[in-house]
DNA sequence: AGAAACACTTGATAAATGACAAGAAATTAC
DNA sequence: GTAATTTCTTGTCATTTATCAAGTGTTTCT
C-alpha cells in the first residue's frame, strides 16, 4: 500500500527525516469505510489513532433532547482522534462517523507510546499536532463567542468551501451552532451579495 | 521557596515519583504580579511557561471593533500557556492579564525541551496537560453551539463559583459570549429561582 | 475630599435566531 | 421506477440577545 500521503503529512507538520517517517508509519494499517459508517462510537474506549487520507467525516454528541450536535467536521488529509479517550483510555463522549466513503490509516496506542518514547521527532510531531488542534479549537471558541452566525458561515465557506459539496447543510448548521432553517436563510441572504 | 503546590500539581495530573517531580521543578522560578498586570502581551513570542499558584487571570483578544473578548479565565492552581506561541515560537494572538494579585512559577522553553526529551514521565505529563486542556475547550465549543446564555451562565456558576467574587461581570459576560447587560438580566432572572 | 473612571443595572427598542409546520426537491431503498 | 425517506426551503410567530442610553453605586487617583 502507498503511504505517500501519510508520510507527507508527517513531513509537512514537522521536519522529520524520510527514514524516520517511514519507521514511524511502518505500523500504520490501511482500511476503508463506506459512507455513513461509524469509526468510533460514543461510550467506547478509543484504542487506535486514525489518519483520514481521503473523504469527509464528523464527530457529534447527543444533547439532552437527543439531537445530534456536530462537534467537528474532518476534511482529509488529517488525523482524527478523540485525544482524551485515546491517551487516558476513557470512554468517548462523541461518535465519529463517515460522511462519504473514507480511506484511513490506523495504528494502536502501544505503537504510539513506543514511538513517543523512542523517537524524539515523533514526540515533537505529537505535541505539535495537539498544539495545532488546540489552537484551531480556540479560534472556534472565539468565533462562537464574538461573531454572529452569518460571519461564522462566511468564514467556514472561505476556509472549507468543499464541505458544502460533501456534507449536508443540516450537519453544517449544527456545527455552526444554528438551526438548518437559519442556515438556509443566511445562505439565501448572502448569495444575493 | 516552597514548591509544594507546584509539585503537587504534577502528581495530581499524572503519577510521578517524588524525586522526579523535584527534578522537573528544579528550574522553575517564583515571581509575583499585582492586579491588572500583563503576563504576556499580544504579538510577542512566549518564551516561558507559567504555573499560576495563586490568583485569578484571563486571556483576551481584541475584535474588529477593538473590544476585548475574554478567551479564558484562569483559576489557580493551573498552568497558563499560549501553547502555540510557546511551542512553535509564534507571536501570540492573545494578551494574558492578572485580575487579582498573582503568584507564579515559570520556566523557559529550553528547560521544558530538555525535560521533555529526557524524562519520560514529564513527556506523559505534558501530553496529558494538552489533552485535558483540549478536552475542556471542546466542551466549551459544544456548550457555545448548543446551549443558550442562561444555561452557560448557570454551568459556569456551578463550575467556577469563586470567579464571581473575583472577576468583574463584564469580563465574565464576554467569556460567556454575551453582553454585560444580558448577563445582568440573566442574573436577575435566575436569582429569583 | 473631590473628580474621574469604571462597574453594574435597567428601560425601550431592534436585530438575530429558534420553533414549528408545510411543501418542494433530491436521494435512497426495494 | 415508484414509494419512502431525507434534505432543503420558506412562512409565521415566539424567544433570545444586542444596542443604546441613562442612572446609580463603587473604586481609583491625586
């Protein structure tokens, strides 16, 4: 199997020698999931870390009214993780679900731990992955707290335009923290501009 | 200087042998700041990591209208960091400011890096610190996207009751993503219940 | 002590968004 | 290919929250 995209992702985030990257990705295994499949279910413990090579997916939780609240939309290529569940071996709060057919690479916690403690570059990479994800989430909190729905929509449209061709508006709306009716109206308004 | 609280914080997050913790905190230095002082200014590069031993502080950004948006409220004891700025040596987006007199321990990036690469338990601790902070932020995004202001206020009141005695309502309001007038009305309403 | 700045509340009104329901359009299933 | 299901839009109306402005009380500064 061709690990070009996976290997390149490591390179792009932190400069690692080619041989070292290959050593790191040696224990990554390929698999695929069809559309609307479940990668990781709520209330289970995440035992693997996933690299999404191709496709779109999301994570969501159920609120008190049993409505699905989309917490994240993932666009390949990227790592997909419930960090707390994986590293602390806690049950997940969220469910991870494919939105299109998806291609993945996965590896287990044992392998991650072994690499983390023996390969300095992998340590740096791991930390950077967390730091970058933290920063993105922080930006999203700021946006949620200080921008109105229309601005958040326009930002998303600019940052991840392709999700609008691959993810239902209902899911995008719940990711933006609004109802699908409101998103529909916002789209109508902004398309005039 | 007494590093009891600092050392204990390491223990509480991840089980580390006493001697190892003392080795880790050896290069942490004590300092204090008065109320309304600036710990870390926007557009500078964070060169140190901070442990807040006592006091209250916040981070904030300026939005387009030059209004301060509080991004985080910190209650001792906890680590206070701009992760991206510190680990990637990028300029900060946020300003970190004391809200009361504060007591800190700090150490530089060189020391963190040295510990990270030589002390396995410190690596685990560092990752856990990031993971836990990521998870908290994630919970906040979910709350912002799915709960109304009154619910968010009541949750905050339950989780960090003491900030209401130590932080101005204006700052708490902007942390909740609402105006101070709205917070004032919510408090009036909920106090009747 | 007095002035200035700040924090908090409250009123009136407007804007943003949600709730619910119905219908059209697209997709999926058999 | 048709029925069933889901997605998206739109209308009406209710709720939530913002805006602006005024007034009171509190802190800070000199």
